[in-house]
């Protein structure tokens, strides 16, 4: 899960595994696999960075194999 903000500043948590695309035009729009679209305050670069950090966090939790 990643934490973002709606345009009005209210915090929003999004399941990073459900993100299909992230676009900036000029607001950042996140499209989920079910087709829902969410507009957030963060830049596209910030959202991508949060998703990468989330993935890294998950991999650290996996037992060595």
C-alpha cells in the first residue's frame, strides 16, 4: 500500500499492486486494473518512487531462498 493525497489534501492509501498506469496531464492520474481513475497531488515521479519502495519492502520481508 502507498500513501498519496487527493487534490484537496486528504490522505489516500492505494494498493500499489492494483496500479495499471500513472500519467501526468497536468494532474497525476492513477488508473487501476479495474479501470477506476484516481487523481492525486503527488507527481508521477513521486508515485513511481513510492511503488518501487513498496516492492523493495515486500522483497525484504521474504525469507532467503
